[in-house]
C-alpha cells in the first residue's frame, strides 16, 4: 500500500496552475524528498495532502483512504510558514494541538512532557511561547507534528533556522520514526540533506513533475560523469572545452561535469603539466544538486 | 464537535485571563458605584430642606392629625415636611388645581386622604415628583396609619370590632403628576436604562467584534492557522472562535449583572452609611430586560462577529485591519446615531421599521424594549429577520474566511473577493 498517492491532481489559481495534473506515489516506510525551486508547487501539494486545500481535479489518497478528518489525524504536519500562539505556555499549546489530533488531553500532556524533556525544553514548559528563541519554537512545532505518533509525517523545510546541534537532534528523531515504520515526506532546498536521508524523490517545477523515483536509480542513470577534485594552484588547467561541460566550485573543492565521452584522465594530465598539486581526484555519481540544476535548466532552454 | 469544544475552551481560557478582560469587566461595576456615590452626595442637603405639602382630606377631620403625627415621625435625616394647607372635602377642581401646582413645581406634594381610607378600602395617594419629596414616603405612611388608628380607637374602638381592623395600616400610593396616570409613558428612569442598555450593547458589539477579528488575525500572522487547518475544518474553527468569544462576552455580562444588581440592591444601606438620610436613585432593572439584552446581544454578536472574522481573514497588517473593520464599525455606529429616533417616540412608524431592520435591530429593539415593551410579535419578527440575515452572512463570511486565512499577501480587491466566494 502507498502511504500517499496522487492521481492527476490539479490546483488552479486565478492566473496560473499551482499544481497541474500531478501523479505520484510515496511508498510506506520511505523517506521521500519533494524537491523543486521556489514556486514549484511543493507547498501547495503538501497542503492538499493534509487537506488544507482541496484539489480542483484529481484525487489524493492517504494510506489507501480518500481524504477525511480521519486521514488528517494520521498525518503530522510541520508547515514551512510556522508560528505558535504567542501567549500560550509550551505545555498548554502541545496539549491543545495533541488533542486536536485526537489524543485524550491527559495523554497529550504526558507525551508533551516526555518530548520536551527529550528536546531539552523541560525547564521551559511553563514559559509562554514568545519568550522562546526561534529555534526553540521550531522544536516545539516539530513536537506538535509527531506527538500523536502519526504514520505519515510531513516536514516542510524542517531544518531551516536550526543550529547544527539541534538539526542533528531532529534528524535523529526522524530516523527513529522511520525505524518505527513511519513514512516521512521532506520538502527542502538543501540537497545534501536529501542525499543523506531520502530513499526516493520527486523533483517538481512549475507545478509539474520533472523527475521521480528511487534516488539511487536516478543517480545511477546519470552515470559516473562527474569528477570531484581538490587541488592547490591556478585553476587555468580546467579550461578544456572539449572535455569539460561545466565546473562547480566549492572553494577548495570543485565538481567537474564531463561532456559525453570526455576522458577524465585528460584533466589529470593537464593538471600535472601545469604543476598543480592534486590532493583529491575522484570519479563520482553526479550530486543531486547538479541533476537538479540540469533538469530545471533543460526545461527553460 | 469535540474539536469545536477544544477551540472554544482554548480561546475562552486564554481570553478570560488577559488584563484587558479583567479591567473591562471591573470597569462597569466601578463606574456604576462611582455614579451611585455621586448621586447620593448630590441628592441634596436633605436636612434643612423643606417640603411643602397640601393635604386634601376627603374623610374630614383627619388632616390635622396627620399633620401632627407627620411632625413626630420625621427625623433630622428627612427633609422637613411643612403642611401649608389642609382642605377638607375638596372639590374635583381643587384637587386638579393642587396637582397642577405640583407638576409646575409651585408645590412639592399633595397628600390625598380618600373616603375609603378609614375602612381600608382605599389607599392614600401622595402626588410628588422630586426625590426629596419622595424621601418622605415612609414617614407619611406612618403618619397616616397613626392618624387613622387613633381615630378608629376613639370613635369605634370600644365597639365589638376585631382589633385586626382597628390596627389595619394605611397604604399610601405614590403618584407622579407629570406623567399621564392612565397610560404609563416613558419616564426618566426608563430613559436612563434604555440609554445604558443601548450603550452597553453598542460597546460590547464593537469590542467583541474586534476581538474576534484580532483573534483571526493573530492566527494568520503567527501562521498558527497552518497547523490548525491541518487538523480541523475552517468552518469548525470559525464556529469555535465565535462561540468562545461570545461565551467570554456573556461571562462579562453575568459579572456585570450580578455586581451592579448587588450594588443597587444595597444602595439604600450604602447611602445610610455614607450620608444618612440621603435619597437613593430608584433604578430597578427588570429581569425581563436583562433577558432581552442577552438575546439581542447574541443576535447582534453572531451577525457582526462573523463579518469581523471575515474582515480579519482578508487582511494581513494592522493598517489593513483598520480599513477593513471601518464599514462594520460604521454600521454599528449607525444604530447609535438612531438612538434619538427611538427615544423620541418608541412607537412611531419609523421607530418600528428601524427596530426591525437587520443590522440595526439588535440595538434599536433593545432600546424599545427598555423604554416600553413593544408587542411581542414585533420582537419576534425583528429576531426572525435578524437570524435569517445572520445565517446568510455567516455562509458568505465562512467562504471568505476559508480562502483568506491562507493568503498572506496584499489585501484582495472586491473583485478578487467575489472570486474567493466561488472557490471550493
């Protein structure tokens, strides 16, 4: 059974289609990455899954059921646009949100205490929300998304605004949820997170699906056409138009995309000839970032 | 249903513990207490004041006894009664003449001792219109009783009549000569109560309407709404919100009714304590009026708060909010401006029509009820119109609300709003 299946879903606004005829399936137990540039229709898609928006056409099913109040309780949702009532205490707000998701209030409060403890907020549980830092508020929102142990967790940009320590804590929780069998949908711009965590992805642009499937399969289909290099010296040796399609520099490190049939050895040779010190030279699968940029620019061309 | 209840509970609790609510709730009783105290102090230097009275003695030979006993019965705390004239067996013209004098302030009071007084078949009448004269009601009642009991003992007491008849006390009826006695017209107290009731409605409708609007805006600006509508239908959320703000308002009404009620009930003893002998403004709130006040508040509140909620949903900033709430506040203000029409003549055709017009009826009908209860069918009709309008308004508001809460950009134009109504 699929955790989520969308069939030819369209959401229309006055002047444009936010999502047009989108179909996709998300397997149960997977960590699924929903990717795309700003305005691609990711948030609209997620909002339709949690039943905030109703599609104009097509159908959405969650865990095999058509959307209803019942399916809403099966989902935990951390929206991208987030915030909490400013004048409520942490414990109160979590009890309220847990109860809205169908938990008895006492049980919601019990779990809220455990979660606050785990995320290092137990000494703040009687503080009002507006006295907390943004990062702390975000952790509370994360708790609100998982407090009712939903089989489907939807996280829209869960790591923005979190420091590395807290991001790692949240990541741990996500992996643990997955181990317990939950399906996680992750929407993000940060490709390295997707590469670390996701099993499968869907790349969207302008309301449509560009690419979808198992992450490993996708990357393999692009072949080992990328060289990752670290070196000291003048990068002039990289001007090999017959071999190199383009380069992406990360400071010390550079990713080099080869032209079809381009020989990586030629780059190494050029470097040696110019006396550049090579510290790393590795043939790799293309980073998701490259696939992303390539796919999007193909469409624009 | 359970989710609506959760919303109601959360909103109610967070709202009731705000400073604004606590201060607002205490304000009215405090102001009333202040007004009461001021009016006690202003009620006149009672001692030293004289009240000129004419006694019209239809029984004959009783006036003098009443006069003497009146002098004995009044203490320093009372204004001093001066009986300027006693007329035995007065003619109808004489009675009319003295009553006119009371109405025109040339005389403070006329005490009529009718024929049936001795047998207890009629009660004495005291015509007076000023507070300090009314303060003599107690002493007059005692004086008249003393006089007739003394007369009964002298003349008939030794016959075999039951003592019960001898000691039967006199009753004195208060008559206000300035108003038509047959047809009870609006008097000053009704006026005051009507205006206070109208003002209370006017203020609470605006305050709680705006409160609903800000509550919607808060959820929008904090983005709390995203989490909420992923768990609950927007219509349920709107319903819960309106119900809870309404419950908060009713809580405030309840506190006001109890405190102000107690205040006026204890007014006499307070007056005796602060300034012995001072007269107390005789304001009595009829419970029926309170019931109507609550009914019409609810009618107006549901109508306007649904509109305020929709206004809150279409705006994102405080400035836009000020613009959006303007037409609604003006509509409520409109009722306030029409107070005069009703106060002048609550039963004129214009008053009747206005008090049944939706959007105006909650305040204007309450005003009419407070002054002089209109026929029941008019009240029922006004309520029916109002409820029908409210149902229609809530349907439109809910549609605007549902789309608006997720729109964070610029305020939509009227054209866009119309399109929102068609979104599913």
